[in-house]
C-alpha cells in the first residue's frame, strides 16, 4: 500500500491562546515559507463559538494535535501483510486500509 498524504506534515502541537481558543500548528519537514514566513503555521483553530466551551475546545485541540501521529499509526497497521494474520488481525488491517483511503481521498 503506497501512502502519500497531502496534508501538512507533522508533528502538530497546540498553541494555547489566552482566550480559551486553541490553534493547532505544524512545521513542514521541507524548507518552505508561507506568506514569506518560515517555520510553523496554523492548521486548525477552535472557532469563537467553541471558545465558550473551553473543556470541549481543549479536547478537540488535543485530538487534532494527535491526528498526525494517529494517521501514521493506522498507516503502519494498514501496511501489514494479512497473509500470516489471524482473522481478528485481518479485520484490523482491512479497517486500517479503509480509514487510510478515506483520509487520502
């Protein structure tokens, strides 16, 4: 299975704002700039409505920040050869492959 994601490479981290909103930032692995600025840039941000619910906003931010690592964990499972796997492992491999295709489509 060839996995070539188009999303911003990680790792991602949470940039905590004092207004209870959170921004997820990432740093590309290749040298590049965005608007002439090198380094990290925002990938996602909890919107103003979410800022009224700081616990939920923080939980969403943690999930988004972990998504890069979660993707590659699932990708590692998807790359396994199901030939020598038991039936439960084959189900997990099939589900991992389905999720990877969903993310990459």
